[in-house]
């Protein structure tokens, strides 16, 4: 088990909350509920880093971001790293 998970706010929350099915209103509401748990999490950044770098999670809410939000963040970070100083 990854060390930061022991301190995660979601540790005692139903994991299904973080994996909404579909793209309609119910799924978006569920994702927002999951993100609300993440907002109070002391290890949010470690979770996000793990999802984006170490495990390359393609689904679910990790570190307070949905899949599409993580992909957007990755693109922004890539563009920033390729800009001349």
C-alpha cells in the first residue's frame, strides 16, 4: 500500500464514489461529491502526483481531479516545460 493512503480523507469512504459511470448529470454530481472529499484531504497532492505520474490512472477522481481535468493539467504542464526560458 502506498504510504500516503493511510492519511487520505477517502480512506473510510465507499471507493465507488470516486468512479462515476457515464458523463451525464448524475456522474458529474457524483464526481463533485468525490472532489468535495478531496478538498479536505491532507494528502491530496500526493494522491494527484501518484495518479498522474506513478500509476497513470485513467479513470476516477484522484487528488481532486477527474480524468479529463488530469489530462488537461498534463497538457498544460507539458507546454510549460517546453517553453524557452
